[in-house]
């Protein structure tokens, strides 16, 4: 059963214990649909006989129904409607509708906060590590990088562009675990920063032509160290991506992350992999296995985890054309800056 269905049962427990009658008709519908077994039926009848109807309803709501399959909640509502207890089903449907409206507002609030954060924090980069005081506009100096895609475990490779990152490769399935490796200073962090920054612009206008970063409802951009001592992705979001006065709770964050199409970008695995339990569980798919995870790292730090990645890329060194483009953009930026400074002195 999905978490929001369990939440509905919890929030309406007192009402249902008061209103639901575990009648012969309801029992028949629940057993026919497979929500409960004959063994469950006998257990519930014994509770009714030895205790009260309310006690049996409580046991059903806490010990049986939440542990059944993903269809159990809807089948339960249908059984209520067909056993003259429609008012209970309508109450639960109304609660779900109100909760969805509230969730939609929370999601839009989260999306807005993330877009604001990326626009503020990721709009500029330091292209030269030895000149920490120089920040340049990301859009002005970013050069599209070539990526070498390892197409299989035999070592076969082909060159692709960033537009192909989220495109199905070996199968028709969209890759859920992606690894980008490269030497220090080759541009891995800039790729991550560019993806998050581009998502913050909300739309590509249909120019990408393939699955792109704008196809995700949310993009969560982290440094690998952000997960150390964090028990979940939701806790990491709250601590590292949202302002301290943001009122979105970790429970709400978890619900949104589970419900939406999310890209989780984690940069610099090699810098914070020791004892990083939450990140390790993410890579293995122990948590959020249906969400897309993009990891960057220096080579050889993920050798024992290669099997978890459906797509593996290597950032290629600048070819001659990319070198010329990079120098052209940098020089153009510096010339404009120098001209502006000179005009200011006149």
C-alpha cells in the first residue's frame, strides 16, 4: 500500500472505528477481492465475538489493510460502497482529494525554492582554480563536452554528447543509475552545475529533441559530502538545498520525492565516499530505486559498484575545436569585462 493511503487510514482512524461495520456483506467483498484471506476473516470475527466491533475495525486498519498490496486501498473503498457504507468511502476520497491539493501547493513551493537556489548559487563558475577571485557567467563560458559512453561490459565505447545522457542506451528502458567519470579539472562539476542551472530555467522550449533535464519534475543537486550523517535524501534536501526558514517538513519532502519524477545529481563521489551510508544505498537502489541518480567521480573509485549503473560515461579531454571555443569564450568575457572597467574609469 502506498504511503499516502496509509496516511489517510491513520488520519481517519477514529472516524472509521466509529462508522464502519464489519458486516457479512463487507466481509464478502473484501474476501472476494483478495484484500483479506479466510484466516484474516476468522481472526476478525473472533475479535468481534470476544471484544467489540470497534476493536476489530482497529485491528483491520492497523494490522491487516496497510500490509496488503498496492490495490488494497481502492478495493477497500469499492467494498465499502457495495456494502451500504458509501459515506465512509466518500469521506476517505474527500480527504485524499484535499490532501492532493495541499501536496500540489507544497510541490510548487519546493520547486520554486530549488529554482531560486540554483539561479542564485549556480549562475557563475570559477573556470581557473588558481584564480579563486574570478567568477564568470556559466552560460557565457560553458562549452558542450563530449562524453565517451561505455556501451557494454566488454569495454566497447562510442562518443556521445550531453544531450544523450538520459537517452536509453542498451535497452529501451530509461537509465536510472548513471556514472560520469573523469580526471580532476576535466569538467565533471561544471556538467552537474549546468544541468541543475538549466533545469532551473523551467523549460527547454522543445529544442533538446531528446529526453533532457527539463523532463524531470525536480532536480536535486548535491555534493557527495552532503549525505554524510543524513538519514535520507529528504533530510539532505532540507539541510543543504532549502533556506532555514522553509516550512516544508522532511515527511512532506519524502512524499514529494517518492511521487514525482526526480533527478538526483551527486557530484564528487571520490571526495566523500567513506562511511557515506545513504549515498551507498542510493547507488545500490536500496532506496529510491525508481528515481534517476547521476553520480560523478574520478576514475576507479566505483569499481566495485559498476554493476549498479546502467549508463557509464567518461568525460573526454578537450579536442582542438573545444579548446578554441573555450579560449574564445573566455577571452570574449575578459575583453567585455575590461572594456566595462575602462568605461567606468573615464
